[in-house]
C-alpha cells in the first residue's frame, strides 16, 4: 500500500516584518491577535480536507473554495496538489473585484 501525499499549501503574500504581531497587538488589541491566530490555524488545516470549503463562483475553471473563520472569509485555490491562499477578507469588507471609478 502506498501512502498518499498531502497537498502542499502556500500563502501568496508579500510577507510581514518580524515585529508585525507585536505592532498589531499594540494597534488593534488582543482580539485582532486572536483572530489572526485562528485564521492561521485554520489555513494550516486546509491541506487535510481541501475540498471542505464552499466553492466560490466567478473564477471560471479554477477551483476556489472559501472557509469562514470567526469574522474572516479565507479564499484559496486548489490546483492539482497545490493550495494557494488567495485572499483573506473581513466579512464587513467590500469584496467586489470590479475596477472602476
């Protein structure tokens, strides 16, 4: 019997400075830090059941599900064995992708 390999999960982000967590705590308080930790913990669990999230329409042939974590909407793409976190929204944020004036 061969062991199945779990998908790779990458986060598409520019990266944060080393002291970003401390700064966020100072600026936004402990609730923001708890929310960030909950999102990170949920993202780390996605590779175990990548198709558990609700599929988001409007991405053509791309498989883009979303999961809700506290007040955050986490959207990620499944491409073969690769998972990429595309965007994390606060549920109160305008999520329209249309550009314009």
